[in-house]
C-alpha cells in the first residue's frame, strides 16, 4: 500500500483504539460505583444499554456525514462529545449524570469516532485487493485500546476512585487532536458515477438495503454480536466476583480479550480476502457459541476464565472487518459508512438488550446463571442467518 494509505489505516486504528478502548472499561465501574456512591448495578447496566442504543442510532448518521464530508472531522467531533460524557459522572456521580454521560454522550461519541465511521475512510484509501487486510488492521486498533485502557482505568479506580478514573479516560480523548486530521480531513473523492447519498438520502438507502434478503440476514447476525459482547463487557467482571474469584481477574480477562484480538482482527480481515465474509462470520459465531457453552457449563476458575478470555478475544472484533467487507462486496464503498451504520444499528439494539437484561437478571436473582442459555440461543441464530446468505452477484451501483 502507498504511504498515504498506511497513514489512514494507522489513524483509523488509533481512533478506534480511543473510542472502543474507553468503553470496554465500563464494566470495571459496576461494583465500585455501588460502594462509593450507592449506585446500583441496574443504573450502570441501563446506562450502558442506552449507550449501545444511542451508538446504534447515531451510527448511520455519523457514517453518512463521514461519507459526505470526511471521516476525520466527524471523528474529532465525536472525541470531544465522548470526553464530556466521561467528565459528567466524574464531577457529578449520580444516576442521572451516569445516564446522560455514559448512556447518551459517550454513545454519540463512539458513533462518530469509532469503527463504523473510520472504516469507510480505510476502504476508500486502499486498493480493493488489500481492503480486507487494511480493515482488519484498523479494527485491531480497538483491541490495543482495550488492552491498554482496562488496566489504566483499574489503576485509576484503585488510586483515586471512580471519579478520578473517569477523568483520566476523558483526558485520553485529547489525542484525537493529533489523530483525526490525518484520517480523512477533506470530503472523500467520489467514486466514478456514484456520489454518496448523504443524510438526505439515508432513509431511502436504508430501505433499499434492508429489502435485500442477504443484507437483512447479515444485519440479523450482527444483532447477536452486539448482544453477546455487550453482556460480557459489562457483566463478566461482576460475574467472576460473584463466583468468589479475585476482583483482579475481571481486569485480566478484559486485557486478554484485547491482546488476543489484535492478531485475531487482522487474521479475520485477511480471511475476508480469501473466502466469502458471511461464511467466515458464521464460523466466528459458531466458535463464540462453543466457547460460551463450555464456560457456562464448567465451574468458574482462574485458568478457565483466562482461557475463555483468550479464545473469545481472538474473535472479539473480527466481525467488524468481515461485516464491512461483506457490505462493500454487495454495495461498493461510496456509502459504506451509511450502510455499515444501518447494519450496526441491529448490533447495538442487541447490545442494549444484552447489557440491560443482564443487569436486571443479576439484580433479581443475584447471579447470571439464567442468562447463559439465552447467550447460546442468540449465537445459534447468528450462525444460521449468516450461513443462509447467498454470494453477491456484484456491487450495487
């Protein structure tokens, strides 16, 4: 790839690292917020659930704006909104501030600065035969952020409490001032004969895409991805603590997920160059479902948790480059940000339900035992929906 393309790929990876890395720490605050400020698990769970929903609702809009005006400007705006969302519960540790800051503002910030916005810039910057590799590398950036920010946030909680940790995470968003101008600062070059639809054409574009049987199946599978990952991100540390395992094990598990997903995302993106992305997606959901089934059926232990985290981490964000590649093969890259956003809304509805229902289950029963069978059923639906798709006949103009 030319040097200019590498700059876009690395800048996209850094932006994803900031936005996804910070949100992966939210589960660490679940128990400390209760101890320090009397905020129940349901409040944080509901806030993260709303975060997922707002992220999903904002993603098509952010993607359409990035397709039209350039991903860099949109991502920088998102980083600023994200920082405000983290500072709000830092200065006002109340349920309302948590709901508005974590639920609404960081949701909007992730939509604007996260993978759904910046991967369109990557796809436009690299040659088609290297697209899978580039999307995988950019997606792996989220794992770098997770591996780095999880211990960083845990150190902040242990050193100065939850407010101090939220402030530290907000300060990292200042790095966007250096990253985003190198991403795609100007409006992207138009594909010959194909201008992006922008916000005005987004509703019609979404209707046309969802009327396509195979895009609808791909979107249904993405629901399961959001459901499973949101539940594990928010509730895995608390689940381990309730099982009597060391508090630090949840931090270690989230770190392992991030570390192992760095090579995993790259490999998944590379596989998308060789086989049809939907087939690879079905295989990822199958592997996830098997891992969850084994973890739920065995007695929790430190080594078992670390093996589970490593296995899940290897395929954690691998769905992102594969889903982007599948959409690009069917519809081209001019509206990739918009179309990925439409598909991603389903992912975030799944995340909204997974995070929120998990919180209600643990508050009602004191454990997560009743939730694991639901995780398995959702995974089976994702496998079937992706493997039921048909190969595209060609990009839709």
